[in-house]
C-alpha cells in the first residue's frame, strides 16, 4: 500500500472562507474621524458594526493611534536584551551534544566493526589451520583469502600469468624452455593421485567432513610444502570422450568452492588450476579404457584405437594453452602388459607409442610423451646364479635397445618405466628361498635376503628392464611409478620397505630425472603382506583419514629433496595485458 501524501490544509478541510468585514473608517485621517463623530452627536464607538447584529473590536488602524517618533537618541544597554542573548549558549550546547553523540556513536560503531572483523579473521585463521594436513613441513604463508574472508578456500583461482613453455627431454634431463629460448632444467619429485580413472570420475579424498577427507587446496599446499613438484593424474579414455559427470557425492563442494564438477573436463581443468597456483606440474596418464577395462593395450573392442586417439585430441584441444601451462605432457598408455615390442603387429607398442605421441604433438607440440614398457619373462645372473623374474607391468623396456624410440618432434621422449616392491607380487628373486604355492597364490617358506644381496638382485632387475637407458646424452628417464608397502611392511626384515628405499636411492642418482610414487591415496591397495599372506593391505603418502601424513613414508621420500635441480615448475611471466587489448 502506498503511503498517503501530506495534504495542504485547504485540501484537507476544503477552501478556507475569509469573512467579508466592512470597515467604514479604514485609512481615514484622525481629524476626519473626530468630525464625523461630532456630526453624529457624539464619539464613535470603538466597535465596528458588521451587518445588522454582529460587532467586533475595531482594528488598530480604525483607532486614532499615532506613531511616536523619538526626537533624541535612546540609550540601549546589553542588559536590555538579556533574555534574548541567553538563548545562544543553549543552542551551542545542544549542537555540541549532538556532535559529541554522533562522534561517540561512530567511534563505538567502528570499534564494534573492527572487533567483529578481528574475531572473524581469527576464526577464519583457526579454521584454516585446523583443516591443514598434519605432518611434514609447515605452511608457506602465501595463502589465498577469498572476498568473504575465508582462508584457503577460494571461490576461484588467479588466472595464469605464465607462458606455456616448450617442455624438452634431452641429455638425460628435463627442461622447461621459455619463448625467448631460456632453458631451465628440472627434476621430478612426483606423486600419483588416483580416482579419475575409475567409474567415480573424480579424484578421491575431497569429501572433507568432521571425520576424514580434505580439500584440493589443502592437498596442493601439503605437496608444495613437502617439495613435490608434479602430480600424475590417471584418466579414463571413455570418460574423456563422453565428458562424464564426476560423482558429486565424493566432494564437499562448500570446502572446494573453486572445483567444477559439471563434467569430466571441467573438473580436470579446475584441479590443474589448483596445482598451478603452487607451481606443481601435471602429467596426464592414459590409465584405463573404460570402467570395466584397465587396459593392457591402448585399445579394445569398446574403445578402438581411433577413439583412443580422439581422446588425446580432446586433451590437447582443451589444455594446450598458457592457461594450463603446468601440464607437462601425457603418459601415453599405462602398463601395456599385453603389448609386444618391435614385431610390427597390431599390439606393437613401439609403433603404438609413436602413433599416440604423433597425435599428441600434432595438437600440442609443447608437451612431452612418457613411454612405459611392456612385460615378459627375463633371466639375470647375480653372484654367479641365474635367476628368473617377470618384468613389472610397464617396466620392460628391453626392446628399446634394438628399436630405439623417436617421435616426430625431437627431444620429446621420456622413458617412464614402473617398478614395485614385493607387496605387489612376491617374486622369488627378492628372497633367498621359498616355494610358490599355486593353490594359495603365495610364497610359502620364504627366507629374506640380507641388505647386500637384496640390493644386488634389485639392481640386476632394474638394469635388465630399463637401467641401461640412464644416460647423459639421450632422452630423460624417470620412474613413472614406484609402489609398495612401507610403514606397514610386515616382513620381519622389512623386505618391501628396503626395496622402496633402493628405488628412491636409484631415482636420485645422476642420469635420472626423478619419479612418481604410487600413490597419494591412503586406500592404495597391495595384495601381499608379507610374502606368504594374501589380503588387502592399504598404504599411501597420506594416512587413512586424509588429514595427516604417513610420516615414515614421507620421510623416506624426503631423500628425493637432495636431487639437483629439484624446484617448483618454472614459470615464465607473460607481460601484463595492455588496457583495451584482447
């Protein structure tokens, strides 16, 4: 309802009627009045007749009142105006009271606001510190603060300010090259973060609640604080093609406000942005083909080779940009253990890797391609004894000795073999004795090796599979995946732990460019613990609740910090965009 407008009195009561008074002697000379009075037989009454009956008191102008004009100056003193002057101090006091009250109200309002803001800032800082992943090194202090005061949970991440570098692999090293030709060498202390390769289509651990889970921001901060400079993200070919929707039940959206979950590629882009803020590189791993096929080859009946290559096209078309400058390249196919090498057949991964890399480089010549090996039975001689073993899936690169590996663009090949501890499979080469029980699928009666013997055998396996590729002249080599139980190793002499320690020692040597541990996820599962016990045993870089570090494992990985040229992924700054430019 509209508020009624103020009415003029005439509008409220009708038009005011002024009485028509008839003054017979208005503006007459006083002497005329006297004459008129005498003529009528006496003084005129001081009342004026109105009509026949009514009378009112005459106006002053009707009376013969003459104005007095003084002939001498009148002496006037301040006390004569005493009452009038005394009103001014009262008004001044009132004014001062009003100003003082307004000032006091403003002051206390500001004090209240500042106090409220200080309390809010303190609460935000406390909430952020409570959410940090415990263990390892502390925060760096360069946290993002959103416009609502929340720390470490931005609504969006700052846009890229870096050029897309040209990533190279040469002289046994990795390089990031600026547009002006400046080369910066770097090695990788990396970790695999799983989930997008599964039917959930989302990285795990982002369900932060009162019991477990964390946020993408906290994971990136934890990795940065502990000198990890690259993350390997396993992907699914079919999910890329269909742009599948991530499982929204596995993410706390309120604690991951900048993470998009509308579709597969949007989620991936937002995760890359989180890692980019910390200058952490990303390797995209073509891990699985579909929810029901983990691979073994880079194609199957449901995902033919051309579809696989279309998935590569989609990655390059979406991500080959300065906006995602921290994407280093693609791990071309994960663990092609069903493949052959150099025989020219449809399963020849020597041909397949080149074909996939050609498609990648056609869409993004700035990236590098990581090449894994196949798997086969091998024999090595250690301390005069011939010992048989099987290549770890993804580890067998022996064929490169005869075929080599070149892509259409030079200096884009990176060898990325896999190597695991006996937690994955207790191969007899890791033990002094033992009998494989086919019925139970375990190594019965095993005897652990001493340190020297275990080191010799592990080195012999590595050298046979890929160690010969370590050099200072050819493509770089890094451990594309190394895994196993560490702190939870149930061997009495810690055989699994000792193998992992040796892997870490190997990748930090000259001629190596680092590697990726499998995995960040605490639910990373292993089948054997120890060699004669089959089950499901989980361990990762983070503890089960995702809220704290696996201190023993993290400390072991800390030995990689001594690698020369371990640094944040180099950022070559783009010039500020000119005003009005596109």
